[in-house]
């Protein structure tokens, strides 16, 4: 395993951090912002503070910064960015601590922003606790779910749109295996079930069906040697088995049905659903990650993949969906756990396998078996696209896709609104931000409540 180059790719260009918190009002708009968009688009990602050692810096461990845009009545009212004030961040900023002590193994909060039971939370994985934010993106408190999260939560959880329950598969460097955590619609933890795995795999995401939670046990595991060298501590393990487990929502470890698959890694799931005695899972499949170099989260262009698990025969069939290299899949979240037709991903630039942004947005149609790409051009880089339905009862692709797009020529970022139904060449609207938003991880749309 080789060391990172002195010119760390995640400390320069659009991956490089910004060093100022900005608040701006009445943002300029090109096109017409739909009046139905009443809420906030939030995006989180790593944003290192101060000088960094390029040999050891990794974006997965960078300090979290949240970027927000408030939309209402066809107007972009404000943009603001704020560091999540974990103890390490306030120390580096020279500020008084905001958060109290915690039993979590680390304090990173840089991967996703979710809202559950009225609480807006910045989340990460591997033993980090959720951090509660207020409406203006200021840090408020940790949320350990009344002491029921001794080792933290997860980067990705799945909410059942029918019951309002939240399910997550959590893990920590402090122990082998993981846990299935179920949280009621009221924010109260209803179950914590142990998942027995004889190692410490990196479990970044999960998926939900009507009766099951997906558990990934893949060949990227914790390495004490890497950690001692100051590297990102999760590495590819040649020869280790890869398997996917189907765990009943309210079951125990003894109820998990494991299916062996070809070695690979999955960061992000599009969706999963049940089809009679079969469970269908779609996700972006990586042939390998963190193998040739410890700092490379994407080594081979990932593609959308489908696994079909037969609960009667105990067999699994799998195959590639199309040839468009991509990542960061999203669906209409009203269909989480149910059969979907469309998924949306970031279409990656060819040959730029380490980039956290892509050349455009891809719309995958399971029925027509086609993929349509909205290409932003060679000098523009798109982040994850979030689907927002036009109305709560509108059709699956009747709505908009929201994505932050960096314009390398201007070194500025725009919030681009696309028509999800047509993915036409001309955006519905473009909100021009006064700053650059570094390439990051995940975005979310939070409609105005009440």
C-alpha cells in the first residue's frame, strides 16, 4: 500500500476547503424558481480547518461543514455555510466548546443531514453521534437518543414513508460487527439488535424493504496498522468474503439470511423492494476501493448493479444495469422499500475515478431499461441530485432534481433545478451562489413544516 502523494487531491481544486463562513441574502436566479419549492436545501461535506498534512489528510475524516439555501415563493432568500461545532472543530477555531462530553469514538459529523421527529441532525458513521442543528445551521447538542446510542449512529438510515420509522445499521471501531437500530416516528429508539460479524467492516449504507433491512458485510474492514500510520483506517482485504444479509425489521441476529456475492464494495444504495419470494436490491457497485492506495475511495468506475435474492432457493442472481459510471443514487423517497421505476445518480467524468463530483445527472429507467444523462459540460461538476415531488400525490418523476454544480471557469457554485420528468437541456432555474461550495457528500431537501 502506497502513501498519498504530496499534492493531496482532496486539498485542492473544488475538493479544497473554504476558510470563511458566509451568509448572503436575495440570491440571483436565472430562470423561474418553482413556487412549490418551499423549504431548505442542505448539503454537507468535509471542510478541513487550517493547515493539513497532505500525506495523511483524507476527506472522510475532514471537519463537517453544512451549506444551506432557503427557497420560498420563487425566491432564494438566503445562503449560509457553517462548520458543525464538534469539540475538535471548536478547538481548531479557538472557540468555546458547544457540545458536552460523549462516549462516541470520534466526533466527525460530515456525511449527511437528516430530520427525524423534528430534529435536524448532522450524521456520520463508525461511532459518531448525531449533532443537532437549528434552523440557521448553528450547532445545538449531541443526540444520543436518550443514552441508547453508546457508539453513535450511521451515515445513512432509511425512513419508512408509511410508518415514519427510521432504521439504521450502525458500527464502531470499538467492537466487531454492528447493530440494527430502529427508531419510532416519535424519535424514541424501539430496538437495538446485535449483528454478529467476525471483523469490523465499514458499513456505510443500508436498504429497507417491507419486511427486511439490508446488511452489507464487504471486504473493507478496520486496519489497526493503517490507523497507527495516521491513514484512513478502513482498507480493502484481499481474500475476504463478501456477503449481503437480509435481516427482519424486528428480528435478531439469528434471523439474518446471508447471501454470498462476488467481492465488491457498496457505498450507496438506490433502493430495495420485495417481489413475492424475492428481494431486489439496486446499488452502485465498486469492484474495489482503498486497495492500491489508502486515500482512494473510488478506484474503478462504479456502475449501477442489481442483486435478486431468492428466499425460496437461497440463491442470488446479479448483473450490471447499464454502462454509465456513477455514484450517489437517489430515488423518490416516497417509494423507499417499494418497487421504484426511476433512480437518479451522478454521472462521473470518464477517467476521474477519485472525484466526488461528476459531469452530470443520470436518470435510470427500470421499465424502459434506458439511461438519460443531463451533461453539464467539461468545466462543470455536479453533486448528488435530490428528488423533490411537485406535490405529495404527484407521479414518481413529476417534480424536480436539485444539485449543487461547480463552475470551474468562474470558481463558483450554483444550485441547479432540473425537471425530473424530462431532464431537459435547459434547467428550470439556477440559483447563483456568491461562493464556491467544495465537492462534498450528501444533500437533502427539507420542506417547510407546518
